[in-house]
């Protein structure tokens, strides 16, 4: 994890901080470092936007009592999550 003495963060640290950043709970100093990184890293910007869209979509699904996840989408999501977990 990132320590207070760090002046830069890389892409892997960006991913580690993302959930707290999206939730708005990331400390200000780390938020500034992350945003500085995002200013110069288009792949991380794309990742953040995709992550944010996924979080928003999941939130909308959870809030809708009538929402059913189509079987194909459910299978793709589960496969993605398994790959992501295996990559760690």
C-alpha cells in the first residue's frame, strides 16, 4: 500500500486505491497523488471510468427490486470476477 512519504504512484497503486477514491473516502493526500497520476495516464483514466460505470450499474440494479440480471451477463460477470481474482 501507499505510504505518506511517496511522491508518485504507479498504475498498480492506482488500482489499489480505486474503491476508496470512487467512494470518496480516500485521504486527501492520496487523492491528490492519484489524480496527478490520472492526469498523465490515459489507460488508468479508462480503467477508472469503466470501474465507476460498473459500480454505478451495480448500484442501480441493487436499487431496482424488479431488476433481473440476464443469464448471459451474469455468466460474463462471474467469469470476469474469477479472472480478476486469479490475477491477484
